[in-house]
C-alpha cells in the first residue's frame, strides 16, 4: 500500500528506497550466476531471468503508482490536470459508470462533465496495470497514461522486451527448457536496467516540472 506522497522530495525518497532493494537483489542474482558453473550456473541463469523480469514489472508499476499517488495527494482539480492525468481521472469514474445501466448514473456523469471539473480529482493507483505480463505494448500504455516522453529507445527495444525478456521468462515459468549464456544474460540485464533508469528519470523530471498539470510549472513543494 502506497501512502501519501506530499512533495517532490518525498517522491524522490520513495523511489530511491524502492529501487535500492531491487538493484541489490539483481546484483545478488548476477553474483550467483558469475560464481557458479555447469548445471548450477544454468539453474542460476534461469532464476536470473525470472528475477530480472519480476523487477522489470515491479519497478515500472510501483514507480508509476508512486507518481500517481503524488499527484493525487496534491489534490488538484480536474481542470488543472494534464490531458494524460485528466484521462486517468475520468477513467476512474468511467469504470464505475461501466458497471451500471442505470440512467441516473449516466446523468450524474454528464452533470459532472458540465459543472464539476473544478472539484478535486480522484486518482487511483489501481489504474496502473501491468497485466502480469509487462510487454512493450503495456509499457507504452503506461508511458502514455503518465504523459511521459515517448523515447525512441523504447520503440527500438520492443523486440528485446517481448522476446528476450517476457517470452524467456514465460518459457521458464511454464517449466520449459531455455538455453542461455552468461554473456546473453548480462547484456539483457544491462539493457533492461538502462530502460528502467531512463523511465525513472522521466518520472522524477515530470513531477519536478509539473508535467502532470495542464500548464506545466515548477511545483511549490
């Protein structure tokens, strides 16, 4: 459960704490692989892929939820939010609307659109979804939903994400054999961490520059 995050500094601290333990575990996995050989190394490589994917999904999802929690805690009105975050806030209401066919609920939503955009926006971290399979397409959706820069490197590494990371993890998770070398694992690990670093920097910068607002500006805190 992610609590209130009131300032950019608190967001930075929360992100630092979140990624620190993930980096440590990834380093431990690499050490186990490097120090082993033969059947033990093959087993550690398989485990390494599963752990790498787990942190890819967990890192992206948790950092995104922290950013959403920060924006929610600031209590901005709907009309002050960026297109991405306004869409996020409206999706939260649409999810409720989608569960009913009652005209009264439809009318309430229509009235909201007409007159309540000055009210505090309701944002939910539950709208950040990795679908338990963080493919390049799902990652792109998260980037779009947060209003982050669409980097060319994300596009160029779609195949890496889908085939080298997600597919290989699924292969192992389904109990199938996977042949992988230490060098291949190290390269994949390095490239995944590079993407995660860029993504995290973009979240930090978005919060610091008020990218979540209709008119971006430096937040007062």
